C-alpha cells in the first residue's frame, strides 16, 4: 500500500465508522444523567459546593 492509499483508506474509515462512533458516544454521554437512579447523584453533585458553607 502506498502512502496515498493508506491515507485514503484511513480517511474513508474516519468519515464513515468514526462518525458513527462519535454519534453513539455523544448519545450515551447526553443520556447518562437521565438514567433511572441517577437523580440522587445528580442532586449531590448540584449541591456539593454548598456542603462546607458556613454563614456564621
């Protein structure tokens, strides 16, 4: 395989399956916080900056 053929093959792979893989990972990362049972962790993360807050 020449360098041009290698580049074309890798470019084709990235254009097709790379795009599919990025779409799958994006969907998983967006859906992860909305899974069942995640509300407790989400609430803990949202209020964690206030745990050591003293207003005295």
